């Protein structure tokens, strides 16, 4: 039985005595005591008082110590960035936001990340040595195993750029990089749907993508492109060219810029996703119709995903989701019509509750999960031996 096995029991936050840990693991008390002592030296657990005594001195209780280390989570979008510092339990200790164009390139964007992480550490009065990992989300395809963006369409200068190495020049910690919708799925689930094991998070903004959680695990696929539903061909997209070079992609007819373009072509003064949302909220009939149509197109692709993945919940997020029920109504209309009855019997299709926080919370979660993984715990315990 490894140190990480004992730690996994304590991750739920419930205090236990050494005797209770021995009973739950089936390990000898002396072995449990040794594993707990290792975790205490690592700072990942701490005494939290005494249990009820059955005679003599009460036994001490041991519990997870989320304040032992901190992680940084960063969500980089097409035109914005959010960074947060959290403890290992996800409590936000500080946050920064900036209007930042990812097209300015990795040196500019990652320079901002490096500076802001340092500012957040100072603000939280935590030394750099307390930083355990950095999680980063980017608005394009990412090879998660290396942290390198791969042919990202809206990120000039980023192709195969070594993002972890850049940040590790300043912070000698693990750097985990993923695409933005994957971390949004992690953030939404961690904050609002912790008991949901099968979930699809759909981001509808400048592009369209999905983060897939199945069996409690984020599914990235062989090369990290799982969930790229924006480039699935849809029936109403015939003859419409997509920026990827193909014809009829969902993104080319249902993402924010496509809707703005369609409205502008009809004489409505709008040039952005935010502008479309503003029109919908103001009750503009043309904008409402376009958003509902986009919902039906998205629903066409999601109906297939629902049949394949059988999620409990589909969460709709991203800037276009701010248009509210009109987008959701279009999606629900087609998903419930075209998916198998058993797949939709208990299916919920809901708007994101995490909203703009989903990405940064998910990036921090990704970093913390790495720090607290059995592999990381075992490696750290060996270093103490």
C-alpha cells in the first residue's frame, strides 16, 4: 500500500484517525503511521484536533490541508485573459483580467501570464516556493502531452510553440496546457456539477467546441482533438466555406461571427458576438431568429453526440450563451427530437452557471489534480525518503 493510497482517502476532506485509516485500508497501524508521517512532512495533510476518547489521551484527527500549496489557473481567450491563484481545494485567493489579443503571439501573452502569476503570489503573500503547478487554457487545438498548440487557426505564431518551457523559465513547476473548452468543462463540473460523471460542455463563441467528461474523466482523445464539433458538417451549411478550408462546418454557420455576418448582410448593424447578444436581449426579432436557428444547427450535431456519449447533462457556455433561452430552445428542439428516447429520458440541457469563470476555475482544477495525483504524491514521497 502506497502513500498515495492513504492520501486518496483523505482527499474528501473528512478527518480520520490513524486507526480509522488502518481499518479502511486494511494496512497495519505502523504502516499507516509511517504513510501519514510522510504526508505530514509534505504538508498535504495536517492535524485538526482530537477524536472522542475511549480512555486516555484522545487520538488526533488527520485531514487534507488545502492551504499547503497554491496553483495558478489561466484562461486565454481570443481577445481576453483571466488568471487566478487558488489553494489545492479550489478556493480563489486572487484574480486578474485583461483585454489581450491571442494573435499578438506567445511572447506577449505568456509574458502577461508570467507577470500576473507573480503579482498574484505577492498579493496572496505566498512565496514562489508555494506554487505547485500552472494550468493554462488556450483557444485552439493543443497536444496535451507536450503543451504545444497544433495549427491553431486564430493564433498566429503559436504553432508548436513550447508553452510549458516558456513559463518554466520563471517558475520551475509543472505546466499543464489544454484547449479552452476542456478546461471549461472541468471548471463547470468542479464548481456546480461535482456529482455528474457524464457531461458535455459546449462553448459557443468565436468558434464552437465541446469538452467531454465521461465516467468522471475528461476525454481528450488520441491527439487531444476530441469534442471538436465546430468542424462537423451540417445539412444547412451547404456551400458555406469555413476557415478550416472545408465546406458546411457548424462553426461557419452557427458561431458568433457567422451570426453577426448574416445579420449585417440583412441590414442589421452588428459586427461581433457581443453585438448579437445585445440585440437579442433588446428583443430584436432578426437576431432572435438567427440565434434560435443557430441553436437548431448546434442541436443537429449534439443529437449525434448524445446518442454516442449518453451524457446526463449538456452545458451550453461561451459568449453566445449569454443570449439566453433562445439558443437553448433551438438546441433542445432538435436534440430531443433526434436523439434516442432512452438517451434523453433524464437528459438536462442547461446554461453554464460558471459563466466567464468556467475556464479559469478549470485551469486551476487541472493544475491541482496533477499536484494531488497518485503519481505526483509518490514522486514527492520518494524525494523525502
